[in-house]
C-alpha cells in the first residue's frame, strides 16, 4: 500500500529548493534548463508484461501548475501516473525530480520527494479507523512545511469529524475519497495526483471534492488531475494533455482547449 513507511533519515532529506525559483515561469523544456521542472517524464516507455502501454511520454510538471490528464478508458492515464510514482517500471526513458534522475525509484521515495497520490479506487485501509488512516501518513513536506495538519484536514472535510473512529470499510464512497485525499494532504505534498477522485460519487460529494481541489490549488500545491468530467478538469487546470493509446496526442493551455471543444470531442469521444 501507499506511504506506510516512516520517513528514512538522511536519504531523501536534502530538499532541493531549486525548483521554487521556477515558480510562475510556466513550462520549460527540461533539456539544458537551469530551472528544471519539479517533476518530469522524458520519452518514457512502460509495459505490463509484453503489453507495451506507454509509448514515449514526455511531460513536465512545473512547480505551482495544475495539469489535467485526459483520455478515453484504457489510454494509459493511470499507467502514466503509476510509472511516475514508481509502481510500474519505466523500461526506457527517464523520470526527473528537480532535474535529478529518479527513474524507477520506489514509490515511497517519490512520495518523500513531495507527491501526494490519491489513487483510482482510493486505497483507504479498511481495517484502520479514519483517524488512523489520516495520522499514519502525517509528515512534514520536503521543504519542512507542516501546513496540512490533522486538524486542517478535518476542517476541510467536516463530515469526517463524525467518522473518526469508523473503520475504512464502514465509510461511504464519498467519505473514503475524503480520507484518501486527506491522507495525501497530510504528507504536505508539493504535487497532488488525483486519479478519478470523483468516480462513482453522488453529485453533492462530487461538488465538494472539486471545491477542495480548487482550495488545494490556491495554496500553491501543483496538481495532476484525471477525471471523466473534462470540462471540470479544464476549469481547474492551467494546461491539459490528452492521451491516445499510450501517447500524448494533444497538449495545450486549458483555457485554449475550452475554446476548441471539437478537437477534444474527437479525442475523448464526447
Ligand atoms: N495491471 C495490468 N496488467 C495488464 N494490463 C493492464 C494493467 N493495468 C492496465 N492495463 C492495460 O493498460 C492499458 C492502459 O490502462 P490504464 O489503466 O493506464 O488506462 P486509463 O487511461 O487509466 O483508463 P481508465 O480511464 O479506464 O482508468 C489498458 O489497455 C489496460 O487494459
Ligand atoms: Mg485509470
């Protein structure tokens, strides 16, 4: 499961703040950049067994940017995320953090480099209480920040206050999703990855999740958002990429994509 190990002393504890200098400067190519993206994939290929899933993915995730990841079912969105996180090996290509090669690092290492991951299907521990699910992942961010505390997560999701001693398996889908997001926030990440966070939830809960996603973005945390509601994704991101059979078929500013729905509908089948 995710992020269950305590932080190792030493190894990943040398926060490079170089990426912060790039704040607000937008996307830059990694090659030769004095100002590398916070996280970056370069020409990444991934497989499940013999199935070639990612075909040369290159994507920058700069500090402070919200990026939407769109594409029909089975196009490789989750695989891209799982390769970035180190759950799926990159058979070729590189993954960088602050310009340093971290290809095929363990997921725990990627989490410690500042990625809060809300996986498809949530991944809440059923046998732990809400309180335990949240507290187990508490730690300072890479830059020492402790802005996201247990209390702040409960203020963000007041509904969880009434469920603190309930087991993960006694929660509604919406509550599980709140725990999953809350747990990722408690790692004080600099990038939040949300893979289908609103999937299968009631409209009111969906609205609440989007409200929190907007709040997360306002605090300066970068986001990588996968969601079926492409209009919401475009409204909550700076740029968006569309995947087609393991390749990035389109990359553009989200605001521009909102103006050209015909391009999107061909790729998304909407
Ligand atoms: N564990 C696995 N073993 C083998 N093949 C897999 C595995 N997970 C996914 N795949 C295949 O890899 C391809 C990409 O799947 P992936 O889950 O990355 O797509 P996705 O864009 O996230 O789709 P969805 O919108 O349905 O979540 C699909 O063809 C899928 O069937
Ligand atoms: Mg998926």
